[in-house]
């Protein structure tokens, strides 16, 4: 029994984090443009920002005391010296990202829609919103932390997308729809704070990317189905 415990505990420590629950990825189906039909499309919007952390390095002088304690506990001062240490500071930088615009363009081109022909017939425009976290969800986050003695963490974000498809000849909105995508993640670690700190799938950037990727896929599935059905 002691050997089993001695083997199990280090294994748990090395394992880091365990995912107890995570939102499943939705399956989407794209509709191909009809054979022999040229559907020329412009894609706009899909704008997002991501936060990157830039490491900034510096140097600082630290004083080291060369004194010592005798076997009787008396401290003997013997001066000291300075050492130079390297410091690292992570500076957040918010940058615009075209990752989801590129993802939408790839979906459309791969399914036979023309994005490089002019003039275009339709414009697919998407506006993202979020993240949204309700007060109840914040309470659940704290409950998981406190009830697990800071060994488990619940994280969530909800993002939205507003789709509009325009007729470029008339300027009319032919189709519009609102979408919402929620991400939930519950993780547990036997290492308490340290294990949770090393987990990346509950970070702001990961949850944002997961939600916006799912929204982009849903939007493109509906847009391709609508435009293919008009031909």
C-alpha cells in the first residue's frame, strides 16, 4: 500500500491538470456553390483583438549579506557584496487579429464561392461582441475555487456574432441572424495554485479563440446555404 501511494502521488503531481468538463465543439456543414454558377462575394467584419504578452528584460543590483550565524545563534556581520540579476516583466499588448476573417474566406473559397472576382454580388458582414460573463457565472467560478480549496477552477465566456448578407446591387439586407457561443471549462489539479497556473485552456485568449472560431464556422455554414439556395 505504501509503495502504491509513493508511486501515485508523484504521478498526480507530474500530470498537472485534469479536465473535468469542457464544452463540445459544434459540428457544422458548409454548402457548396452550385456547379456552373459564379457567386461573387465580399467578406467584411470578423474583427477581433488579441492580447499578447511581450517580455521586457532588465537588470538590477541586489545586495547579498556575507554574514553568518554561529552555532550559538549569534550573528556575525562580515559585510556584503552586490550581484547583478536579470529581471523579466510581461507587458500586455492588444493587437488586431484577422484570423477569423481569413478563416471565413477560406471556408467560402474552399466551397466554390469567388472572392477575387469583381464586381461582387453579395457582401457577408459579421460583427463580434463579447465576452459576456453573468453575475451568476462569476459566483459559480468563486464557488468552484472555494469549495475545492483552490484545486479546481471553472471558467466561462460567451461571445456573439451578428450576420448580415447584403445585395450589392440594391444595398438591401437579404439575410440576417444573431448567434451566441458559450465556452465552459472545469479543471482540477492536485498541485493547487501551481497546477492551475500552468493550464492554458482557461485563459482569456484561448476561450475567445474557441468561441470566435465556432461562431465563424456557424456563420459560414448559414451564409453558404443561403447564397447557394438563391441560385
